[in-house]
C-alpha cells in the first residue's frame, strides 16, 4: 500500500464511525427508545426487523459502485444517511425513527461495498485482510466512542438528542468524501451490465457458501446483539450510563478482534481464521448464560462473544472480495444481503425466545446458527474436516449449494 492509500484508509475508517453509530446505538438503548416513544419492546424490535429487511435492497443499490464509480456510491450513502437522521432531528417520532434506521441501513448498502471494492481495487489480496480490518475498526469504535457519547446526550437531553449531531456530522462526511476521493478512477472499469455480474455471482458456489457464512453467523450475533442490553438491565438493573459502558466493553472486544485480523488472518489463511472465529463464538455462546450471573462475568462473557464474532466476520470480508473479482462491489452487495437477512432472522426470533424461554435458549439458538455457518464453510472448503461426528446430526438443516 502506498502512503495515499494508507491515509485514505484512516480517514474512511473515521467517517464510517458516524454511519455505524446510528446502526449500533439502537441495541443498548432499545428499551430507552421504547419508553421515550411510549411503545413496547416488541414494537421497537419490529422496527429493527424492518430495518434489516431493508438491507436486502442492496442488490439494487450496491452495484452503483461497479456501474458509476466508488466515489459516487459513497456520496450517495452519505447523503442517504444525512436525510434519515435529519428526519428525527426535525420531528422525533416512531415514524421518523423508523425512517432514520431504514435510511441508515440503505446508506451502508451504498457505502460499505463501495469502500470494500475501492480498497479491493488497490490492495493486493495478500494484504487485503489487514486493509479491510482497519476499515472495520469503525464498527467497534462506534461502540467505544459513538455509543457512549450518544448515551451522554440521551441522559441529558432525551432519547432523540444524538440525531441532530449525527445530521451535522453527515454533512461533514459528504464534504470529506467529495474532496478526498478522485472523481475519475483508473483502478477499475465501469460496467453498466449488472445482470451479468449477478449471473456470475449466483452461479458461484464459493460466493454463495461465503454468503451463507455471513447469513448464519449474523443471525447468531443478532440473537445476542438485540437482547444484551435488555438482559443486563433485567438482570442487574443497569441504567443508561452503565449500558453505554457495557457497549464500550463490547467495542473494545470487537476492536481486539479486528486487530487480530490485521495481525494474523493473512498469515494463517482466511478459511482457517473463519473456522477459529466460529468455534470460539460457539463456545462463548454456550458459556455466556453461566458466567453471566454477575456483572463482571456478564461483561467477560460478552467480551468473548464479540471478539470471536468480529475476528471471524472481518476475516470473511477479504475472502468475499476475491470470490468474484470482476464484480467486486456487487459480490460485496450479496454479502450484505446475507448480513441483513441473518440479522432480520435474529431480530424476529430473539425477543420472542427471550420473553418466553429466557436468555439461555437465546444463546443456544445462536450457537446452533454458528454451527450452520461452520457447515457452509465446510461446503466452501471441501478439504477441511470439521468435527464430522459431532456435526453430522445437524447436516440436514444446513443449506447446500449444488
């Protein structure tokens, strides 16, 4: 990587913190938003399900980066984000919150594949795990920096207080992208025939199996993601500031996972790194309800759960960038569909299971979803033998691409 690319990596990482803060602050403050709006927890979870289902629109949005350029797609993402958060800033309500969350996921559908394709164009595959791990640090930094700051604003000024600040930052993000990225790009050739890209991707077994990993692992993550704030509040009566602190712990776990990717994944290979992450997340899911009987134990369990997931999923991204190199942004869009559908599945199930069966069942279902992801990895990498006797019972549940 040259110096210019490294500087762009750092700047883009900070810009993505803004996008990811909106996406992430919904989870720890789920019950606060519900109380502020005068609705129940189920209503808010349905809003989040709708948000994640909206992420399935990425086939219509993300190919813009292949067709019209990475810069234009990033600008469109920044603009969509700004419009969404401005709606809440102007008129706080359940409707405008729903609009903000949906526009937030649509902005990521535009922004994230364009970023991944932009650096995929410029960084050799042997170094791409490190490069994408740096950009993915924005995901954890949103929990370390963005969510606690949002919690401070909510404590002082009410549930909608972060949205005017995010709107101003969105305008700044648009301006930085306009100034920093080139209007013409010699690293790729625009291709207006997106149907060809989709046909190639949807007939690629490695690409489909890789997306299956994203889908099942995201469903597992969302099972805990949506519930952890409610679980901590119910178990230990934590208030807003404490929930923000718990979010920071999770952010540090994810930052550690991304750091491990930067240090290790390119050396040991992406498939092996994914397998290690999935195995760790299965173990953490099973242990979490048992070690989480005290506040410290709960935070340790959440740390293990999130570091293993983040290590796995960030290791998966560079592998997906090379699944169909001639349609890189479109392939990453399909990956986003996997994330979105998986998270929607987790949203639909998690509150229902938690309210009726408790947190232990939530984490066991998360572990089962991770096992499905392991099976998808096995389909992608036939040479890997993964616990065949233990997992054979689950085989008929897993998706198989022929």
